[in-house]
């Protein structure tokens, strides 16, 4: 199966299951491997447009809080609080903190910067977003909480690893099969906040 047909396969599979994006399948793969989505937990999904990850989370969680945030407006999903805003801005972080009175159990980020055509620059920008997620997690994540964040393989990988090892006891890396073959995207999973 060539790369284009391979991606069409995942796109059609996602649509047939009622998901808004092919990336929903990435989250399903990640969760099948690491089993981090559990009923009753509080979940923050950063960079959640068009809502595929929120749909996956909502299917598995009935009595926990789910909040999705993105710069773009996301069509409503029953049982999910959605806000339009820039996660990097303090006002957005304040809204998030106010919504989750207690700590957050799971922070997810499939966030990527807008592509410029310059792979090195795109990697750098997206990896800065990942570092920002790790910083925020240190502040708001529950003690046994989990962070899953996208990053691109590039020169900043050492900085991401260093920060993750400093902040967390356990770190895993995983590239889902539903990621494009040519894509440098990978996901880091961090658990067990260091005190």
C-alpha cells in the first residue's frame, strides 16, 4: 500500500467510526498501548480542533471533566467543555485552572505550529509547544497524572527529554501506525510527577 492510499485508509476508517479527524486513531492507538484514559478523570485536551481527540475521550469518560482548547472554534461535543483561545496566553491558562478546581489527571496535546515549509523551523516551534505543556503540567497535573504530547524529531529532542526527566519519574516515546510514514511526529508520555 503506497503512502497516499495508506493515509486514505486511516482517514476513511476514522470517518466510518464517526470521528472528525484521522488523528483520533492516533489517540486510540496511544491509549490501547498505555491505557491512560479512565472513567472519572479530569482531562485537558490542548490544540483540540477539530475535536477528534475529545470525541475519543468522551466515549470512555462519563463522570469526569473534559476540557478542549484551540485557537480555532470547535463544533460542540456533548459532555465536553470547549473554549476558543490560545493556550500559550496567561488568560487561557487562567480559564483552564478555574475550570478544573482540583488537579488535572490527564493532559493531552496534539498541538503543532502552523507549517511554514521550513521543516527545522516547524519542528522548533512545535517542540516549544511541547516544552510549554511540560511546564504547565508541573503546575497543574495531579501527582499520579499523565501527560501525552506531540513533538517532532529534531534538534530540540534533548531539551524535551531533559525537561521530562527532570519533572517526571517515567517517560515513554511512541509513534502510532496511523502517523504518516514521512512525518517526524512522535509522542512523549510522562507519568509520576517528581516532587
